[in-house]
C-alpha cells in the first residue's frame, strides 16, 4: 500500500488512485482533515430541522384530531427533545 504519489491531490492504494478530500461522511458523521466537528454539527442540525419541517405540517393541521397530535408528540417530539437536552 502506497500512500504517496506525485500529485498531492491523489492517494495511491494498490493500483487505484483516490482523490484526496479534506472531509467525508463515515457512519453518519462528517469527518474533517483538521479534526473539526463544526461540519458534523451542522449536518446533524440540518437533518433535525428537515425532519421538524416535515412533521410541523402534520402537527399544526387543524383537521388532525387532538388525540392523534398528542400521540405524535409523545412518540416523536418528546423523545427527541429529551435526547437533545441530555446531549
């Protein structure tokens, strides 16, 4: 395995040339070359806001029965808020 090459933007592994990147996604996290976690935090925050926007339409719909709204709150919103508060 050779990690060096004549071009500083590529890495040779065996016979394959791989383009060098300063960040990539691995197991749901964004890893950065410098060790920063800002990109990972922003990715998680963006995903949470996207899900919130999806469910807001359902929760604020006047045609939805209050009992169903309560179940959505208990099953989805409350656990997420509690988990976020603990982290």
